[in-house]
C-alpha cells in the first residue's frame, strides 16, 4: 500500500490548463455568432398580449416589424401618451406604412417577396382603430401575411 | 545571442482564460434566445375598384357572427356571450354537420365572421382570435388523432393538409366600421 501511495504522489503532475483558453474561446465564438444585438431602439412601450395558440415565426430575415404602443416615458413630453406607430427607428404615420413595405421589399430577393411577413408588435392596451388602419394599409400594399406578436401564456 | 534569447521569457498565457471568460460571460448575459411567436393570419386582398360589390350567396346558417363592441363585450349570433364560452360555441358551430338547423351544414362550409369596433381593445381582439384558433386546433387535433393516431402538429405535411381540408380555418373579417363612435 505504501509503495502504491508513494508512486502516485510522485507521478501526479498538475493538469495542464494550457488548452483551457481554447475551450473558452470556442464557447465565446459560439455565443458571439449566435448573439443578435437589438437592431431598433424602441420608442414605444410594447407589452404584447398573451395567447395560447401561438406559432413560432420562421425566417426572421423575411419579417418586417411594426411597433404600436404609447411612447416611452422620455418621449412623452414631445409625443404625448396616445398610441403611436414606430417603423424602424422613428415614429411614423399610418400613411407611411406602404412606403415602408416598399423599401422592405426592395432589399429582398424577388422570389422571397411572397413569403414576407409583417409582424405587428402591439401593446395590449392599444385600441383596434389604429390596428385596423394599419391592416387596411397593409392590404393596400398587398402585404397580406401578418402575424400578431403574442407571448405564450394563459389568461 | 545566447544571452539575448535567455532574456526573452515566454509570455504568461495563464490569464488568457480569464479574459476569455470575461468576454464569454458578457455574451452569455447579452444573448437573448427569444423566438418570436404569434398568431399568423392572412389578410384578404383589397377588392378591385371597378368590381361591383357582389352579394355572396352564403347560407346564413353557415356564418357564425362574432361581434366585439367598444367596451369589449361579445355578441355571438345575436346573443351576448362570455369569452369563456366562445371556444365551445365555435366548436359546436363548426362541427355541427347539419344536425342543428341554425348551425353549420358541415365544417367545410362554416365561416366565422369576426367584426370589431375601432374602440375594441387589442387585448380582447387577440383573445377572441386565440379562442377561435383554439377551437379549430382542438377540432383538428381530434380529427388527426382518430385518423392518424397522432396530434395535428406531429403529422407530416401531407397528412396535415388532409386534416386542414376537413377543417379549413375560415375566419372572415368584415370591412372596418366605426360603430362605437370613437377612434
């Protein structure tokens, strides 16, 4: 027994940690690649309503977002508290939606246009009036695939 | 030469792991893996301008009228209804198969007509959309289980299409109206 222990203690070098950075870098690159930084700063506060019958959205690159909600606190002084539309990085009027859809389409391949979806990220407190207006504009722009953004959850 | 080589020690790479960990933790924290979810719908195309409004010949029994007013109350087929009953109401309407005189002839012909006011809250609208979608999903699941022994979502594309043919989801939204008088 004693011989055994002696032997062991003598031939126990420290585990080499030289490859530890490599492993960590591998993980790091994975997260760097998968991370999607938020592209737009939200000027409107949006808490989407809950729903149970939800579907995952496919092909994020083909989705254009329309945000609807009341302006965030620091914007309320200049824009008030009533529900507004945000397209990309600015407030917009209902009339600008057709233009927005047109520019979104220009950036895409012609084959992909029928698969383009418009996601309505609307706050649960907004009234249907503004939503209906947007839907009418989308119909005029022939962007018929829409998606009401919701959270998963029971009522 | 020899002395110079001895005077250039190897850079200690021991702290490299720490730096990498720091970056790793930063990206771990900032990464949001949330997938966008929602209720997908298709809008009807805009009617042609020169096209006269045609009176569609749909039997009244095949239309399930759901109205939501500006104070978020439901009027279903002319009667007030609580949102909790809507799912079962829609299911019995769709899956009537001509048994009751006032409900649909068969699921294929059944159309749900949804109409909301400009003052309806978005939350209520989504809730109604959700209940109607749930009614269809439950019926489809039932059909899928009895026909293929699997849930609708687990079926392959061809079988799903077959189920969809039995229960086509027809939710029609009327041209917007302003009944409540507020915008």
